[in-house]
């Protein structure tokens, strides 16, 4: 039975939220991200900035070079998460079959909704625009692959000067391969730069070119990935909507504005990151056995080290102590650090077994719960642990 899958993408999401907060930004070239003198990168940029060549993930110094009058707006991720949650709740009011794939993107299975797909899409776009003041683009098809590409095509074909596209593209069931055929090969999932270059070498430039190749030859060229390429080029994608994902790890990292050599500063940063990781674990009622350290030196070399603990933990102090020990095993005295991060994996439900000797640990856990509640209500900076150093 043919499915009807809707893919929704919130257009220039961070910038759209910033324009709600500050309407004076509308129509102007601006970017959300860090400062150019602090190794900042563009997290999102307005359509006026895009017309000047600015793109997401671009170094902010490069963006300023392309657009001299670029306005830089610091990111407010908590605010973006609040708006994202409002949108996702609206999607779940429409159907329980919602797969959120990022803060500003989701798939919906609307097969059982009685309205026509076009009516569902237009009503959804209108509600998000009128009630939340956010622009969106939508693609609809019989599967996730084609629906997402349809969204991308709709955004490109509805491009307006300095304005969100509000794209809407519907691919009828049975027309998937026909829709994909004229598109560039690198629009297909699984075609990265290396695969694209190899395809060009053998004269393959469009998705239709891929679909016309024998599957066996693609297998010879690309291994198992060749089978996926052939199926995707035919518009075949049987992946279901996944409403919940199992959390495999929780991590936080920080890139320093200037390389850090001071060991106390690095240890303090690890403690702060460990607090964020521990708080997220407790919020999700999780604990993990493996603590991982990520560290990047000034020459961009990045290494990771990890250790598995005897029992699972979501305790800030235990995570930070372990991470600091790992750092001391790999870092030479005075060695400059560009980025540092902490993660916990091997997750499961926390085990709480209180014995006569664990009273201190139980007090620590209850204290941590109170701190979490205060920070949840009043913000992360309402209370801090004292620093003995």
C-alpha cells in the first residue's frame, strides 16, 4: 500500500526566530553565530545574506568578507528549542506518526488523514505562519527520500528576494523516478563528494543516469552502497517513520575563542561540561558506564579517550573526575587546547541500591535533584558549585 509522507523544513529557522524577537532585522543581511575574531561560524543566515554568498557553517570571518554590512546576532539556543517544541507539538496534534530529525525538520506519515495531501500541507503551513510566525517549506511523496528532496526543490523553485520560499512540492505516487531523473546526482542521499566525483568519471551526472545503470555494475563500483544508490535512484525507500530514537550517548563540548594552556581553566571547563551532561542524563532518567574525553589541539589534531566505570553514573562529580584524569593522561604540560568535550555512553536506567555505606551518595543524589530543579526553574546560572582551587 502506498504511503503519504510529508517532510517539513522550517525556513532559515534561527533567523526566523530572531526576526520575531527583533522585527527590524527583516529584509536585512544578518547571520546567527559567533564573532569573526573568536573563530565564530555561521549557524544560520537570512535570505538577504544568502544573496551575498553567505552560507551556514561558513567561518564568520569569510561571511564578513563577502557581506561587509552583515549583522551578527549571537545564538539563543534555548529560545530556538522552545519554538521548535511548539512546532513539533502542532505536528503531533495532526498525527502521532512524527519523526523529528533535527530542531527544524520532521517527517510525518499522513496516510490516514482524510484531507488531501495538498490541503494538509497548506493548512499546516498557514497555522505555523499565523500562530507561530514561522515560515516553512513542505515536500510530500510516497517515502522519506523523495519527500525530503521535494522540499529542497520547492525551496529552490520558490526562491524570492530576501524572503522565505514557503515551498510546497507534491510528487504523486508512481512518479518518484520521473521526478528524480533530471536532478543532479549529488542531491541523492548517499552521494557525497567522493561518490559524486567517481560517478562523474564514468559519465554519470544526474539521478536518471544512475537509475539507468545496471544494479550489478553499481555494486561492482561502490559495493553495498551501489545497491542503495540504484534503489534510491528509482525512488525506492522503504524506511518507516521512527517516532522515538534510543539515546546512545550524551555529550557537550566547547571551542575556546583563544587556545587555552592553563590547566585550571581546562579542568573548570570539564567540570562545567560534566554538569551539563549529568543534568541531561538525569532529566532523561539515564546513567552511563563509559566516560569519553574529546580534545583538539591547536593544530586541529583531535583525539578521544574513554574509560568504562564499574557501575553506571549520572553524577556530575564522578563524570568530571574521570574526564580530568583522562585529560591528564594525554595532555603534555602547557599544551594548547582548542576544543574540549565530555560524553557519557553505555546508557540505561540508573540503578539506585542504597546500603549502610551509601548514605553519603544518597545525600549527594538528593542535593543534585534540588539543584536540577532550581536550574530548570530559574536557569543554569542560578546556582554553582564552589571551586576550591
